[in-house]
C-alpha cells in the first residue's frame, strides 16, 4: 500500500511556531505530527509514503530522511509553488499504479488506515472515497421558538452536528483523469468536478479519534487528548 501526505502548507495560523518549524513537524510529546502519521500508516501495512512538500521542504527532508529509522520508504515531491490540497498529486501520477491513500499533514487520528483502504476497494466504479467525521459545534446563544409573537420554547445553547471532510482519502489511479497537471487545485474542487460529471464518490465515516490541527487551540488540545485516547 502506498500513501501521500500533503505536508507543504505554511501553517500561518500556528505562527510563531511555524516560522521556525513546519507545521507537520510540531511536537506532540516525544514525536512530531508527521512521525505519528508515518508510524500509523506503517502499522496499517503501508510500505511507501510520498511527502508532498513546499514550505521548509529541506527542513522536513533533513529531519525525516529516507524513512530507514521508521522501517518504511519515504519519498519527496517538492512543489515549485503551492498547488493546494489536490494539485500536488499530479506530480506523482507516474509513481502510483494501484489504489493509494492521501492525507493532510496536520491530521491526527486513531483510524486504522487499512480499514479505509479495504472499504474503498469494495466500492465499485469510484476513483475517490472520502473519509468524513461528524463534529459537534455548540451554539453560544439560546435558540428561541415562537408562534404569534409568543415564545413557545427556549433551548439554551443547543449543539449542532456537521459531517465534514476529514482530510483523508482513498483513491485509484483513475483519479488523475480529473486532476489538472501542475495547477493549484483543491480537494473540494475535485469532489465538485466528480459530482458534476456524475462520477460516484464514496464515503467512509470515521468513528475513531480525529482532530485537525489547524489553529493554536487545536494544537494545545491535541497535546492533551491524543495520549489519553
């Protein structure tokens, strides 16, 4: 099994940390986010990981090396300019000839990637299976219901559930038919293109621990939660 980790982002919302260290290498205990991802992918049977890098690419390459100390083969694909969350895949299309996984470099999860991979291989006629996660978002105001200018009920600070893109995907090589070469292109755009062309898109709901480390509060939360789950 092969995987791509998208590790080229600027991490601007995690400054000043990311002015020195690229976001995927921020530490969580004794290991960085990327090292945890690499080890989890290896546990799921992954033999080769391609790291799509841009910002502080040499730092990442120097830190991780060729993967020998992790017992896995690490390869690097360096973007000359930022290509978004999907564009970097076009640089690797000659390397990927079997179904593969893709994930963002700022995701932490206890998901068993082999289960997503096996599920995606059972979904017929789709080049893309999207992992999703249901998150609960609290609303900071009371929700008022009325009728004829009279209040009929009040729900204090209700919570809303949303099913979101989890930043993890299973793909087949056919996906490259829908990704432009060496252009800025996002995963959300890819999904919209597939839906417009009436190409089926699979969905795999993650029920395991998951967090997107996009902001400082997410990073602080992850440092506490990940070791406890």
